[in-house]
C-alpha cells in the first residue's frame, strides 16, 4: 500500500498496520455473511456466533488505533503519509461499524425467531442486497490496499445500486403491510434488517472516499460525482 521510505522500519510499520486492517476487514465480512445465513436459515446458533465475534472486532479496532497513535508519535509523518494514517484510522472505525451492523442483524434474527414471526415475508430477498453490500466492502478494501482511485470511483457509483435495492424492498414491505395488518410488526423487523445492510454499503463508500483523500489530498465527502471526477483529472 504505502510508498517506499528511507526508513525501512517505517515501511515495515505501515505494512504491519495495513495488514491488520485487512484482517479486520475479512473478519467483519465474515460476520455479514454469517448474519445473512442466520436470517435465511433461521439459525439462532449462527446468529449467536456473529454476536460473539463482535468483541474480537472491537478489540482489533482498539489495537490498530493504538498502533497508529504510536507510529504518528514516533515518526511525525507529514503530507501523504499522514493522510494515509488518518485514512487507515477512519477505515478501521468504519469496519468496526460494519461489525455493529452485522451484530444488529444477528440480534434481530434471534428476535424474529423467538417471536415466531411468519416466514412468508421476503426475508430471503435481503440476500441480494447483502451480497452486494458484502461484495462492495471487499472491493473497497482491495482498492484501499492498492490505493486505486479508479476502483474507488466505481465503488461510489455501485453504492447507488444498493440504495435502489433497499428502496425496492421497502416498497414491497409496504405492500405486505397494506394487504395484511398482521404483517406490520414482522415487516418492520425486516425493514430494520434492510437498513442495516444499506448502511454496510455506506461504510464501503466511505472507505472508497478515503482512497481519494490519500492519493489526491481532497476531501470529497458530500460532493457530486462530477466534482469527484474533476478532482481525479
């Protein structure tokens, strides 16, 4: 990920912390997949595994932040190196929040199973959006490892597809609730799950934005795609 420096020790430290971030990314990606599997199979056991993993995710975030603070204090980096370390810290925070969303899904799955909510609702349709969100996160981490701005822009555009899936699912749930008032409570549970999945896509988008920040030194949050592409020219 980082460019070579005169200090090989600095390069080693950057490489080590970057590797830890990728490990954290793999862990939360696994959480997402397990959470959706728990929903599709109505498995309390798998849901509990997702919940149990959250403490490990939290511990990794703390460890990475501690290491970043140490590097900054000892190396006093400037310019792109400092932007990279800041971006790594922000990426770590976003990954931890992805883990939070996976845990929310798992806890809601347990709640749905315990309440005996009807399984006729389109819970399985959430897998499409979940697979998209998980795939987007994977692409964002790969792009971050390579500091690939072209891939980052593609990720920003792809996040819109997840939003479309979310909006379509919401419309379908509204139809269920209108047709049968008994479906209101379980439909709201699924809406909660769909929103958690949509938020995972948002965190992947945030990571893509950090890539452009590192490479170009530009904060592109809350800007249009036209402005972003102009920055990259």
